[in-house]
């Protein structure tokens, strides 16, 4: 017996509603998202409106800020004709005159491309495409927050010493890296409370997919509703935009997690050991804890001039040495430095290599990086790479696949492990 068109529509409606109710019921923390359109489907006015809704007072970054640059950093960046060097020394001159950055120097969204860049760099036409995409918007720093977790570090009910976030774990991830994020949630990135009420919270830092990529926004919205640990902004998530991601995360932290005692920044392909990290942080005296910037420190480095390298830097863009910096795979720093670090990052022109830029910001603050031998951002001896006893003692190693991370984590926490 056949069905009428009306009956078919009714049956399909029942199936869709039933399926939706089922999936929603599977998530106890589900809540409606502020909007259903992706940034690519929204007009500029809509993006701005929704950004204000989800961000609250997110425009506080436009307030005047006082910035002091260390003498060491000023001395280490030479004066020459390279584009970035010139931009930085213009900042030095401005700060010497005014001592503050005002809203006039800070970008707003939407930020228009600087069409004069090709005229300002003599050999711009020879630059790789990734530079040609990065440089016209190098001054764009404010983008709408698409997924926010404003209550991530909110005080617990009842007060007490457990209210403050001891360690905020921030993991740089790509929108498509669902497997990496889920592995971290199930292993070293789990939110937990250590002895003494030391609270550890985790967030994943994401940009948006490009116009030629699959639209993953609905999946990300659902992932966020399940786990409540995604932070996403409306810029394209590319390698050169990792510095921008760091910048926006610092702003977010000043607003929504300003009392965190320590920050761990890492990639989503590292293996970390939160027990060892917390133990190390507990061992610091007050002076060390207030000025911490620790990891595997790269020293006496300089820009790579090979155009085939991922880290290639043209000499006409930047000409000079790199400051000592912690490898970007993972590092720790003091929560007391969040606000001054954000202010410094607003003053320095964005640099396309994120860990180098972070080292510049810390040197500009006058903070010396601290080497920790158990941060292994360039991996360990090959013979030790599957050894759970070795991994039980380190703070971080880069890199490990999701499967390797699960295997190592399970082995470390096995009652049968004897080291």
C-alpha cells in the first residue's frame, strides 16, 4: 500500500524530531548555541552582533595600556631596512613619546587589508604565498569569538581554597583534529583536582576552517556542548596565525581566567604528564613562581633562510637574531604574567613563528626563560620512545600520535608497571 505525500512528510518529521531528541539527551550539558549560522554565512553586522553577545565585555582590549620594553630586547633587535625591524623600532619611538598604547593603535574587526605592503617590501613579489596572505592583515588582532567558555574558571560554590585555578592547560588545535582532542580529554588533558585542592582546567584553542575546507562548524558546536572546553575565533586557522591565536588567548585569559596561577601551552600532538607538571610547579618558591617561563629552551637561534622550510623568513622581512625561547610544543608560564604579556603582545608587531614571538614578548618583559630538562619538544632517544617508565618521569614530549598517547598513558597507569 502506498503513502500519500502528506503521510511521507509526517513520517520524516517524526524521524527527524526523534533522532534530534535522542542526540540531545545523550549530552547532559547540552545547551542551545547563541546562533546557528557559521561565520562564513553571516554578514559583518551579524558577526559583530553575535561576538558582542558571546563575548560580553570583550572589547576591553581597546582601553589605553601602559607598556614598558626591556633594554635587553631593545638592544637585541637591530635597526635596519627589514620590514619587521622597522615596524618594531617605530613602536619603540612611539612608546618613548607617549608611554601608552591607546585605542587608536589597536585594530578593530573587521580589519581591512593593507594594500601598501607590496610597496613597503622591495621583493614582496618573491615571497611565498603564505607571507602574501599573512602580511596584508598583520595588524588585525581582534576577531569575533565564535565558541566561548566564560565560566571555565568560575569559582566553585561554597568558597574555600579550591576556588582558584591552579593550572590552566591551553592546547592549540585545528578544527579537524577531533581525534587528537578526544585523546587528550581521555588522558593527560583531563580536568581534575590534585591534593590540596589544586584545580586543573583545560581548553582547546581553535580558529576557523578556510573557504576551501569542509564546514565543520555544526560538529564543533556539538563538541563544545558535550565537553565545554573549546575556544574558537573567527580567523582562518593557519600556521602563520598561531601567533594571532596566542594573542587572542591571552586576551581571553585576562577576562575569563585572570586568577590562574600557572598556564601550560601545548600542541595537540604532545604527550604531557600533569602529575609531574603539578609536582614541579609546587616545588617553586614565590620568586620563581611569579616570573616563570619554562620549557626546552632554544638559544642562539637565527631565522631560517631556506625558502623550502616551513620556518623560512625572508631577510627583507626580519634581519637579526632570535631571543632565547621555549619550544612551541609545550611550555609553562606564570599566571602573574598574563596581563603584562598581553599588553606587550599588543605593542609588538605580530611575527609569523609563534614560539619565537612568545620568546620576544617574554624578553621584552625582562623575563628570562628557564630550561627544564624534562621538556622534550624535539623528542627523546628512539630507544625510549615506547618506554612507559621514561614517559612517567618527563613533563612533556613532542610528538606522539593519538594511538601512541593512549598506549603510553594506559601503560603508565597500569598496576603491572614496574620501573
